[in-house]
C-alpha cells in the first residue's frame, strides 16, 4: 500500500528521500560520535605532549599558575598500558584532553589527596580499563618539575556522582582516580585510591 | 502488515529525533508563575426583619449581619431581638483554617421594654476560613410578637368609643349625611370604600345605628393593639472558586392593627409585606462586582365591619405613600421603599439595598408606632490577584564528581536512525517506476 502510494506520488518519494538522508546523517553522527572524540583527543594530546616539555610550562608549574586546559602531569599505569597527559581542570572542555586534575586538590605528588578524572569510553578513553586495577598496581605521575609513584591501595569501588568526599583531603599523600560507571554511562562513578610510594628524580 | 511496521518505524524515528531536539530546548526555557499582587476582597451583608419605634421606644427584631475579607476574617451575628443578650449570637475568626459555630441563642416569652412580648426569639451565627474560602452566616428569627394590650389599648378604645358615640345621634340619616359626618374623622378611607361598594353621597340606606354599635362592640372585643409576625432575617457571605457573594434576605412580615376587631376575627388593618433580598457578587477572575436587589412588595387589607364587613385590599405603589385615617389621631401612612445599587467608580466596589416597607401607625398617639420592615443590604469590593510569568532562575548545579561518561542511549538512537533511513530507502527504491530502457529489454 505504501509502495503504491509512493509510486503514484512523486512529491512523496522526494520528501521521504530527503528525510531518509537526514536520518542517515543523524544516525552516522550519533554512532560515530565516540570515534570522533577519540580523534579529537589524539590531536589535543599531541599539542599537550609538546607543551608539557616546554620551559614555559615548567616555569608556570613552579609558580603554580597552570591554566585550565594546560598540561599538568603525565600519568602512566603500566598494568593497563596507559600513558597520557593530564590537563589542569575537570570542566567538559578541559576533559576533552582525556583526563583532568581536580583543581581544588593538591598538585601531583604533593601532600594530601591528589584527584584526577578521566574519560572511560570517549575522548581517548584513558580510564577505559581502570576497573581492572588491583591493589599493588603502580601509578606514576611525572610533572614538569619531578614525579612520584603511587600504589593502588584497594580494589576499585563505585559511588554516586555526588559523593565528593572521595576527593576530600587526606592526611597522607594519596592519589584518587575517578571515572564514570558503568561504561558509556554517567550514572555512577568508579573510584581508585592509591597511596604514595616514592618520589622520582627530576629529569 | 509490513506497511504498518514501516509506518511505525518512521513514527518511532520521528519521536527519537523530536526528543533529541526538544530536550535541550526544554531545559533552557522554563518559566514560573509569580504572584505580583495578592487577591483582596471584602463582602458584607445585613438584614433586618423589623425596626420598631413604639411610642419613643426603639426595638429591632430579627437582625443579622455577616462579613468576610481576604486577610482572612469572617464575622457573623444574628439576633432575635437586638441588644437582648439571650437572643444574640456572634462569632468571629481571624486566621486561616478556623471555624466557629456557637449554639443558637434563644429566649422564650420575652418581655421587651414593658411594651412587647416575644414568644420565641433566636440568634444564630457561623463562621469559617477553612480551605482558603472564608464564609460567614448570621440569622435572626422571632415568633409571635404581641404588643401588650392593657396600657396601650385603653386610650385607643376610649378614643374610638367617643368617636362612635358622637355618630349615634345621626345614625338614621342618609348615608350621605353619615359620610359627611365621618369624612373629617376617617379621611380618604371612606371615599375609597364607599366607591367600591357603589354608594354615593345621595344614597339612602337603612339606619346604620346597628353598624355603629357593632363597631363599638368590636373595639371592646379587641384584646391587642398590634400583632406582628416577622419572618427570618439572614445574612450570608461566601467564597467560592469563582466568586465572593454577599446575600441578605429579610423574609416577609404581617402587621395586624387591632386584631379581633370584627366578629370574624379580622383586624382593622392588615399590612402584608413580602420578602426583600439583596445580592452583591465579586467575580474573582475579573474583579468585577455586581449588585442586584429584589425589593419587598406590600399590600394593605382593610376590614371595616360597619360597611358590610367585607375585606378590601389596597395595593401600595412605589413612591406613592398611602395615608389612611388622615387628620385623625389614628392617621397611618404606609410607604413602599425601592431598591437601589451604588457603585464606587474609583474602587469598583458596589452596594445593593433592598428597602422594605415603612409604616407610621397612629401618628396622633404619643408619636405613634413606626415600623421599618424587610430591609436587606449587601456590599462587595476587591482586587483580583495579579500574576506574571517569570523566567526560572537557572538551577544551581548539584556538585558532582567530574562527568566523564555519556548518555548511553546516543549510540542506540544512532542505530535506530540508520535503520529507519535504510528502511525508507528500500521502500522508495521498490516504488521507483520502471525505466523505459528496462522495459525495452524485457
């Protein structure tokens, strides 16, 4: 019946043809969105790699004047094969780099609870597999002026998005990673807590 | 079936696309209704059954009042006889969600000012401010009002007796002579009555000495000067979702002068008054107030045994007072009041008055008896509530850990759009007309 209608109505065929093209473009956009973000993040990371090695950033870090979106530290997790540059700030714009440092927490390797958030399924998905971390796995942070190593203290756990206490200050030197949970959703947060092990000598 | 499935797929696709487009828009365009001026109103109602001025003594019988406003306040009072505590009920509330309904205040066989006896007088009042709708109700009622006979009746009987005795020497003359003799005493009353009976000044009738004697006997039989029956007086103010209404009603009354005068028990004079009603309404949506009234009607019934014992009814015209027994000590004037409405052009408030009947009885006797019957009045006014649409202040975001995930339905929606697009393409392709070259090859 629809075919007969389409056969007899040329204008209807053309209209539906236009609609199908729009649907096709919309569908491709939605399906291809995660891939597009990964490509976007790759470009940003290339810029950040250059920036973190620059003397200007080193000076800014010393003066504690890192702007939101600028390189702050490199994070390496050997157990996951992760090596990416973390920027300052956790705004949506800053997090297009993949991972960002909560600005209200101490700078990496300093006394207290350093907190870093990272994407899990988009924008390079740096924290895509942090749920696989086990106690004892190491996390290395390298800043423009030094670095340190943390060790995962306990198995990852899930909290509500409003559970800000996980990034509250701690008396010891610790590192907290946060990412969305479950994968592809922002309904909850996955938390990884690590404690300081040792400092690294500046390069 | 397949067609239905495809149409369903298209509808689903459109729904998904609509949701994708509408969600961000809805999040940005919230408004709220804000009250910029609260509603205010006031409504009053008052009714009076009978206001009696008895040889200088003032008594109000059957009085009620009610008032409400938007603060909220509700007041009501009802009195069988004003100022007599046992017959007065009052109640008042001044805060939301309150009510009061005291028991009726009643008294029986109540002497008033040494002049009246009231068999039963009751006052009632109820008020409420519950559910944001203030209301007030007051009512006053009496049953059986008698003027005490002895002191008042004696001088009148004496007066009538002296008048009638003066007539006896001429009772065998013609009717014209009788009328000429009576006219200065009974005034316009006789003219109307003899006219209705077909009697002129030249008529000759049987001696009337018997009739005069009958009248004398009747005066002797009369045991009361005045018998008053007054209906209930009610005042009510109510608030509904759409309007605030004040209603006052004074039920009818009957005044009998010298009851029992005739052998059949008829009084010399009966004045019958209908009910008076006043209503004022405030429309809460438009703030327009409307007054209406229904003024009382009245008629007079005369029973004069000396002229055949028949009863004659005389309607009373608006703005045309009727005077009976003019020039005599028994002169009586009856006036029918009109209704009227008043509107304040500045505030829009209105008032409505339904006046009843004013009667001045026996003017020649110590100032006489004044009666104001069936009076009702109401008034309302106010301002409507004003509201305005204001943009919602953006909601303060709840502090959260950084959002590093996405809405999981995005890829699903994308897949749905792709499937819908492919389905439509297939149908379009199937519907393409066969090309000429293909037809030739076939």
